[in-house]
C-alpha cells in the first residue's frame, strides 16, 4: 500500500491549484489518477475541440451571408480532414505537455488507469493500493446512450468518437435535441452534410427559454431538418445507409429517415459506477451523481467533489469555480459556500445563444408573477442590428419589479456569448441592480446597446407574452 497526503482522481479542474497546494506543503506527496488522456473532458473531447471545429463553421456561415450584402464570393472547397487535423494538433500539444509535467514531477505519482474504492480513503489504481486522508473526486461524466433497438448493431457516434472522424458524412442524423446536438448540427451542416436533428422533447433546446427554443428552431431549420416530440424506436442498416424509425410521442404516427451516420447526443451520465463510491462510504443519488454539501464535501469527511461528478452544472467554468471553493475549504480550512445563482452558459450554434441565472419559470415560482418585470428588445431595432440586417434575434432580461434586481438574462443572436458578459458581473454584486448598465454609456452603434434597451423596455409579464404571440414566438 502506498500512502499519500492527497489523491486526485481526474486531471481537469481538480488540478487547478496543485501548484499552490504543493508549494504550501513542501513535503506533500500527491497521487494523480486518470484513466483517460490528461487535461479533463473540456480539453480532450469537450468544449475546446468542439469550439476549434465550430470556428470554421462560423467562417462558412459568414461567407454564405456575404452575398446578401452585395459581396460576390463563393466557397470552392472545404477540406474536412484538414479542419479535423487542425483540431487534433491544437489539443494534442496541450495534452502532451500536461502528461509530461505529470510524469516529470518527483512529488506526483501519476497513474494512468481506472481508480475504484475498496474501503474509505483507500483506492485501487491498476495493481496498486493507494491511501490518503484527503481525496479530490473529479471523475467527470460520459455520453449517455439510451437503449434503441438495433443501434449497437449498426454503430453510432458520440460526442467523444465524433472527434475521430476524418471523412465528412454525406448525411448525419443526430439523436437528441440539446446543446451538443445544436452545436454539432451547426458544424456538420456548415461543412456540407445533410443534417437531421431528432429530439424527444416538444421543444428544441428544451433547457433554454421556450421563446428562444422556438426562434432557434425556426432559424436553424433553414439549414438543418429539426424534428421534435419524436421517439427513436429502431435503427437498422439498409442499402442507402442507416434507417431510423421515429414515432410521434403524442399521435403515434411513424416516419422514417435515412442517414449515412448517426450521432447520439442524449446527454451525459455519471462515471461513479467505475469508482464504486459506496465502498468508500460516499453517497450518490439515484442517477449515480455524487452527493455534496454546500462546501462541496461528499458524505465522507475530507473527500471533495469537483466538476461533472456532482451532476449539477456540467460546464468547465463551473468546475473552475468549484475547484476554488474546494481549495479554500480543503486546503486553507475555510468554510466557503458554492454559489450557483448566476451560472452562465452559451450554445455556439447559428444563431448563438447565451443565458445566465434564472429562467422565467423559476423566477415566477420564487418571486411571483406580479413581482417581476421582463426587459425585451430585438437586435433589429438597434443601429448595429440594422447595419447587420438582423431580424428576430432578441435579449430577454428578468428583473424583480421593485428593485430592478437582475434575476436572469437570455440572449439569442450574434455574439450572445460575449454580450451576456455585460450582465454576468452585475449579478455578482450585492444588489444585482440593473442601474450600472442603464446609466452608463454604450458605444453607438454597437450590439451592446440591445442590452441597455432591453432594460429600459421592461414590462409586466403578461404584456411580454402578448408581444411573443404577435411575433409567433409562443
């Protein structure tokens, strides 16, 4: 048995403070265990490689729009294999660097294998038995694949394996209607594939506000076939490709589509079955996500959890925030509390989508409809929006009526992931007041004006929904 001061399982955000931890304790001995390539999901098969791929898709989309503005330009060829090669080159150098540093550090023992508990504070890593009084569980998640008749027989892609493609599929059916489906749907469509997205929820991108879902589906349907409220019943191989049998979840009507490849993008699931947390005295919920308290400590004292393993907010920026909380609590002995009141996210589709904080439904539940107002403004009603010939894209801000406290914000339109950052810092101030945005100067004309105008256009909820009906957004 080998004894350590700290064991870290996973090489993503759990490694953020490893330098500070070891500098503060020169005698500390650390074990790092990861069954996959080092760097965490974000670097190796998540947000970084996908965004490297999505930038060429963004360029293609911009070029295709150019003719609308009197610019005669055409795309002669898209080298899909070169785009994929560029992505691999970008991430592989970082992966190699992380791995070399892990092997080279004399105070770190790096185990490239699966780790599982055999008793509290004791783990098996390959053939070794490791023990530590402090453990960081940063075990991530993996693609969730539902049972579908014939799917395993015909073969399928996930968000992990799709990154290994080198030949562009002529057509692609994506099972799932969430963030991953929207982003990869945009990418493969821009590259030249015929893309069909199949979601079982009545709404496309059901995690977003309903009106954003409606507009996103309307706009993306210009390039992608989007089917909602359908269950995939069976997949089988036919001469033309992979035939997918669909059934409408309300009417029971059946339809079929054929695609050369199938991508399953139906969410993520826990890796805790590999970890065997029950043997370590660590509680999990019915889905296998590790339970934590407000300090990110598991049910076992001094065993801390960071990132996807909790099943709460599977974003890299959240995991980074959580790593800070764990550092404060586990290493510095504080009692810092994790704060999820203003978690931002973006969907890098076309159009782009970004949100932070509460949905309208959550705000109504907590505050009551009569205590809220909605700020709403369309990009097309700003000077920059006119210049860009934008149409129905909009900003929605949810506020407490009496105080103008910003509770949530939702954007669909160009550079949404950037514009949302006008609002995020405000939501981390003590009163979350909209006043600093409303009473500061915006460059004119700029897209940022749409945020301020949304705040000045705040209205009662019932009035807002009358506008949505007029715009066919609900």
